[in-house]
C-alpha cells in the first residue's frame, strides 16, 4: 500500500486542482470531502482552506487532521 508524507501532501495541495480528502473534525467525526479545491495555506496555524465545489462552502482544516488524499494514506 502506498502512502505519502505530510510534506508531499502539502505539495499536492499547492496545485489548484480538485482533490478528495478524508479528515477528522473537531468533535472526532470523520469527514469525506469530494471534489474540493485547495485555497489558502496558513503556515503559522497549520491550516488549509478548501472550497467544496458542489456547494461553494469554504472550510478550514488543520493539515495534521488529514489522513487521506485522493485515496492515498497520509502519515506524519
């Protein structure tokens, strides 16, 4: 099984191309976000903003909470 490091995941999120991500929410739920566009990255907070293309909603997610990008597991 292939896996990617968080630094490789960050590079994948720099390209303005839609991705599918799985992550943990604040309350511990798992979120599966399909077809989201990476927007702003905040180095100091360790967060990334994503725009959900189907609804137009913008979400801010901590990068350490993302555990899968495009079906590839992410490790720290």
